């Protein structure tokens, strides 16, 4: 069975560093960044710079929201997806979830199901990073509750589709599956 790993954790939990350490043992790596560039957000730019500085020079960087296409690309190169949380946010934006656009639920479900289907069809080794956001308090506003719920649904579906799940807390990875 191909290596399919999901690395979960909270903010600054060490999940990306852990995923990068696993990927570094694979040789050739494609690093898929799901974030869009936000030039007017210095804090976001600092986060991106930190990730770039940690990455080995030999890794190829792919900046896209189309994770499914990279999952099914015919190659033996390790794929490191960082992260599914930003991917989901961008999918929710595109579907019009925040403004309750017509068919937004169906559009989002189609995107999530397409990603999970691509994981199942993936022949290359893959590590996916995602935030665990459901362990805190219940958010006051409906949009944040919706995001938390959708993130939990996505993480559960991805966890079912992979053969290994690690959870990082305080910089310490724990194997869940």
C-alpha cells in the first residue's frame, strides 16, 4: 500500500515540521502550498517565509488549490500538502458558504468528496497537514461554527482514506492510526 499520511494538530503544534521531517526521508518531494499570497498581511507573509526557510532547496514548490490533480499525477515523488485547512477555507470561499449562496453546500460537498476520491486513487506517497480545530469551545458565531464542523468532517474523511494518522501537540507527534 502506498504511503498516505495525515498529520493533524493545532496552531504552532509542530505538525508542519513533523510532516517535513517525514517527507525529507523520501528523496524527491513536491511541496504543495494551498495558501494564496496575501501581500497586505504581514503576519501571513511571515508564516509563509518561515515555511519556505525550513524547506530543503531541492524540493519543488507547487502553489495551487487543485490538490486532487496533484494527488493523481503519475509520479513517484513524495507529495507534501500543507495544508488542508487553508484548502477548505478557500473551497468555502469559492462555494459562497459565508454568504449562503445557492447550492453552496452541494458545491462544497463535491469538492471534499473529490479530494477524498483523489486520495483513494493516489499512487504516489503523500503526506497531508491539517489543523484540528474541534477541541476548543463552541464558537459564538455561525460562520466559525460552520468552519469548525466542516473541518472536522474533512479530517474524518481524510483519516479514513489514509493508512497513517499522526497528531502533534506541543511539538510531540503521536501516532493515532
